[in-house]
């Protein structure tokens, strides 16, 4: 069994909570295809920022940073992809290419 420090445990718990907070948004968008309340610019900046945090975690060998931001990158990437693909009015599918 791995010996995990209190600091690492706090980091892992924080990562689980902040990363998990994206799950309801992803599920809602996948279910409704409603991305009208999502800011494209914010998610572009956020995804780039999370990618940079992943790189930072790899460089410094910080497992909690890598794990939390890796999962967040996938979830936020799904939201960003859906925002790009479906734009428009609540609940109505509108392909990006119009």
C-alpha cells in the first residue's frame, strides 16, 4: 500500500470535489444539447489552463495535480466540444455548420 501524506490526501480530495463538479454539467449538456448558457471564450481559456496544469503536474511529478486536471480536461473538453458543435436556443440542436 502506498504511503500518502496528509498534503497529498488533501490535494486528492480537493481534486475529486472540483473535478466531480463538472459531471452534472456534462450530463445535462449531453442530454439536452443546450449550450446557450456556456461561454465559448471561457471554456477555451479554461481548457488551455487545465492542460497547462497537467503539464505542470507532470514536470513536478505531482500525482494529485495530474489526476485531477487530467479528468477535468476530459470533462471540460466535452463541454467545449459540445459548445462548438451545438450553439443556440435552449433545448434545440443547432449544428456548428450553418
